[in-house]
């Protein structure tokens, strides 16, 4: 009995399911062309349907074990659905709806960087790769950036960057060195002025003591003598430098201790040299020797 009841129950269930399907409206098919749709709500519905199909296929394409052919087919189907979605979004804008294409997600590479793949036709996005399709042979190279080749700089490029500032001719223009030099210059100038005034005061005291007949201290006289000695030594050194300079200039003058030939003698020597070259080229050694002996016998010196 239990089995018959189960059969009846199953037949009843099938009957109820069949009746419910008959009551339902026939399933509508998405229009082939988006331009055939005249209602904004229906256009949004068909766009949502395409989005659902894209989501399912994108989830399926994440599986790397599907094989190369299946992955390529899935990627083609997703790109086809994306193109169709673009048509429906354009139609929604024409019907007065929102512009979904403005906030569309960008395609990224394996590292998450945004990749812009232009469409050869110039309309809409180009061909995209999703999930495991990015790792297919021939596709990975599209996302890899070519290595940057470091160009070796030529000598011209190196010298092109060298200007006056490289040699330090513009160090005074920044104002830093000038500020430091002003402080040092003021300090040195103050020291030099103070020293000059001190020595000047010693000289005045010495002159005043000489006029009045007073005895001048040895230390003060020694300082004056030392200063005068330094001036004398500096003058002697300057005189020695001038003498050495005059002596070196005199040594640089060229003196010929041997009489130099004039132009006629030089021409004569050149002519004799050419004659000897011609004779050595066209006359044999025996004939030259005979000619030399004959000149010696005749006492001819030319």
C-alpha cells in the first residue's frame, strides 16, 4: 500500500507541476536587436538578464582546469555578451534612462593594473580576457610590459649636461657662499684694523718718547722693528723674483753659435742631393766608382 500511495503522490506532484507550468506565460525571448525595444523598463530587464549571464560565465571561467579550448570559447561568449550589453545600455540612454557605461569597470592585468585595450573599430571597448583566460599561451605576453632598455649615454650626452655651474663658476649666485664670506671678511677686517691701530699707537708713543727724551720699552721697539723687517724682507723677495724673471727671459733667447746657411746655399745643397738621387737610381755602382776616381785624378771637387 505504501508503494501505491507513493506512486499516486508522485503522479499527483507531476500533475500539479504540469498545471502550474501551463498557467505560466510563455517565456519571453530577448529581442535580437536592442532598437526593437520601446520600453525603458523592458530594456533595463534585458540588461539585467545579460549581466546575470555574464556573471555566471565569469565565475565559470575562473576554473583553470577547463582546458584551453573551453576557456577560449567562454571568453568569446563573455565578450559577445558585453557587446550586447553595450547595445542595450546605449538603447537605455536613448529611451531616457541612466548612462551605465560611464561607470563601467576597467579591465586589469594579472597584477591588478588597469589595461586599456582599444577596439579596432573605434566603438566601445576592445576584446577582453577574464579569469584563467589571461594565463593562456599568447595572452600572458599581452599583459606583460616589455623590459625597459637602458640606453647608454654617449659622450655628447655627457658633455651636454656640463655647464659653467659644473666648474663652480656659479657658486656665488645662490647667495650661500656670499653670506659665509661676509662674516669671515668682517672678522678678518676687524682683526687687521685692530692690529694696524695697535701698531700705529706704538709708533706714536715711540715718536713721542724720542721727542721728549724718554726711554722706550724694549717690547714696543721690538714689535716695530719686526714689522719693518718684514716689510724689508718682502721688498727683497719681490726684487729677487723680478731678477729671476729677467734672467729666465734672457736664457730663453736663442743664440746661434754656428753660422747658418743662406737661401742660395740651401738651394745648392738641395740640387746636389737631387743629382745624387738621380745618379744612384739610373747609374751603376761601378760607373759611379770610376767617375769618382776620375774626378780625384783630375782634382775636380764638384
